[in-house]
């Protein structure tokens, strides 16, 4: 064999190996269909999963449910007969407990090497692929009419009586956003849970309702059902793009953020397909697409943020201890229910 043919053969093998590593690991080839439980919004689901299928040939069936807590509950209930292969979206606080219960399949994707340790579980039970910053959405008309046009510079500003029954908060039991909001207050008060629960109790007086999903709350504010709501900055930006004069985004001081995760459900009926999805969602291609579709941040340093989107280094963040918030989630949720009188 000539040196030139040797070189061509090497390049072909190297290229094929690169494709295998990027989309399904070095094991069995990914084929067939996977079932995904997704906490992402519908438009992101449709385009993201279509791009995955185009890249890998693996088809997708999706159960879209924007409340990650409901998906966690469903996966737990189905532990003896798993119906999903993948759980995607929602903060890591909803994936981590499933891993501790033995309901997730550990998988260390070769592409996870590009993800910092703070954004992934060390054994591969879940891997973060996007970030989200908690901000505040205001309905411009209601804000001007009811609050005098003053946006909250701090979370304490929401205790002003002017906000009485003019706020909606994502449900802290069902949504990652609602729980992260409570945890943010705990860290903001130096882990003084008494002070944090006193804040949540006072805030409760200004809450019109607790929304079952974070995207649904944004729709409610856009429709003028209330003047404002704590919510995810990326989703607020997506809604604002529809009509910039209708709503606005600002990020109060000392806020929190999420690490959006992906995990493989234990008992998956298509492990190669599930691994291929994790591999693909961690690529730059998927990161760029997710930013374009959702305005979220990426855990990859080579993915640029969306225009106008706040970034972790631009906002004032609390010292958010994600593992503590995860390990104490059920206890804190019950503490909040007791403080505000909701069971």
C-alpha cells in the first residue's frame, strides 16, 4: 500500500471515529427511537429534537411537560416500568434526587470533557448543558399603572404594599424556578432559614397566584393578569421578542441561577440511543441551537450568549450552594408550605 493510500485510509478512519464519538459513543450504533420526557418549551422541543434526529438518525417521541417537578414525580412512579429513555431540561435539583434513588443510568459522555465540574454530577448521573438566570418580568402597562413604573432593584422591593396581589410566582413545589427562588432567599440571608421564610411569608401577601409552570406564568404576565413575576431571564427575553413594548426584563440584585440538566433513565429500552442524545446535546452545534431557540446560556465556553441576554459574570449572584439546595429540597419545600399556610 502506498503512503498516499495509507494517509487516505487513516483520514477515513479518523473521520468515522470522530462521528462515533460525537453521536453515540464508541459502543453499539444508535438506531431506532427514544422516548424523551422534556421540561423545555414546545418550540425548543420541536426544533432541537428534529436536529438531533437529522444528526444521528435516531427518532424521538416526546412527552412535553414544562414543570420539571411533575416529570421527576412521573419517573419515580414509573420506576418498576420505565417509560422514558431521557429526562431533559429542568434544573439539576430535579435530576439529582432521581440519581440518588437509583433511577438514573450513569453515563460519562466523551463530550462532557468540555463541561466544567460545577455543571455536572461526577459519576455521570446527570450532566448540565445550559444555564438560566432568575430575573423579573414586568407587564409594562400594569407596571406603570399599578406600581408607578418602578421595577424591583432587589427582591426586597417586592414586599412593597404596592405589589399587593399583583405578583405571580412559579409554584415552588412543581417548578425548578419556584424552588430556586426560595433557595436564593435562603442564601441571600446567609442561610438563615427563619429570615428567609419570614420573607416568603410576607411576599405571600403580594402573590395573586402560584403558577404550575414557569412558561405559563410568563404568558399570564404578558396577558396582563398581573403586573410582574420572578422568572427565567431567557424565557422572558423570548416572550419580549414577540412585542418589545408589552413586557420587560430586569435582574434584581443577589439572584440565583439554574444548571439545566440531561440524564438517562434507568431501565431505558434504547441505551445506545439515549447515550447518543446525551452526546449530541453536549456538542457546540446543539449549544448554539439552544441559545438561538431559547436565549439560555450554555455550559460550553465556545458557545456565545444570545444578544441582550444577561450572563453569569454580568449579574449580582448569591453564593448558591447547589448541592445543599438539592439535598434539602423536600425539607425546604415543606418549610415553605408551613410558612405560607399551603399544604
